[in-house]
C-alpha cells in the first residue's frame, strides 16, 4: 500500500476528531470542572495518561512552549481528576458532533464507519506511541458515532506519535518544528507562534539555528535542503502511520473515507473551526 494512503485517511478523519479542540461545548465542560481557558486543552488531552507531571505533557505535546504547559499542569489535577476530564471530553464530543453534523449521525453509514475505523485503530501498536497507548487504554464508547470519534482519536494520536519521532530524528525540537511548518507556507507564522505560546525572541533564535543548518533562506523560506528535509519528515510520518491502514486494506480504506467525508464536511461547514 502506498504510504500516501495514511495521509489521505488522516485528512478525511481529522475534522471528525479535531472538532473537540475548538468546540464551545468542550470549553464549557472543562470550565464547569474549574479548568479554564487553554488549560482545558492540555488537561483533557493529557488526562488519558493520568495525573502526569508537566514534563510528560511537554514531551508528548512537543511543540508548545513548556512554560505554557507548566501553567496548566499539574494545577489542573488539583481541581479536576483525569477521569472527570475524560468524561467531560466525551460528553462534549457527543454534543459537538450532534450540533455540527445533525441528522448525519443517525445514518446507518455511521455504524459501518465505526466498525471500519475500530478495525484500523486496533491494528495500531503501542510501543513508542505514548499518546496512542494512553487513549487505547480507555474503554470504547458504545454509541456508534462516539466509537467512530474514539477510533479517529486513536488513529490521530498514533500518527502524531510517529510524527514526533520523525521530527526528533531530523534534529528538530518543538519550536523548530513550528518554524519549519511556517516555512512550508501551509499555516502562517502568527497562528503557529501565538497558539503555542512562543516569543518573538525564541522564534528568531530557531530561525537562526535552522539557517545555520542550511535549511532556511534569509527571508525564512526553505532552501533546497530545507524543502527536502520537510518532505522527508512528511513521507516518514506517512510510512510510520501506515500499519492500521494496511491492516484494513485499500478497498475498506476507500469505503471508510467515503463514509466519513460527509461528516467531516458538515463539521467544517458548521463553523466549529471558525471556517464556516
């Protein structure tokens, strides 16, 4: 199977999982527990690992300013247990999916999509994949649309763990990864820098390091070597994420994409990501 299939599957499934990070239902659920603002993101996503120290979240979330993490963790565990945050997250996903997709969730196709996605997710392996392993230890929710969301979460974290391995292998740290992403032109620097809590000084220091390695031009764009490294990281990420899709098979992958695409499209068009 072509590793590009892993990228296609991620792009199709990502909105179905990713709405939880933008949904007002999630913010309200975490705030009801006393975990406010961006702290809810760190605490709710890390909760599957238990009440871990900040350094574990720094390591597994990778590209956030460690000080941003340390302001949230472990303080969040003092006001809400990981179990409570996980329940709040699942409930918020249920509400957000119902709001964003409407009658789509009642279709028989969701049952089939959940079955296929679970087959793929259960073909993942835990070794070297801490966020996947943590979420894989959670029980499967019973409603098909939440089982599909849980499967998408597992597959997303499996891919993400592999992506971090590829970045580390390329000699990039968290902020370097963001600078390289910005150089690709896919996401503006301001969005990446602000949401991950990095200062201008830290950003410029990373740019200087990467220029010293011959990866960036003076204007922050890629040199040929930088473009090649970026492509290598993306290709390696796809290769490391391929196992569950190989287990599912090409025909079933195509079927799953066709089943999930209307759901993901409805989520994007709902405005949950601020794009509708």
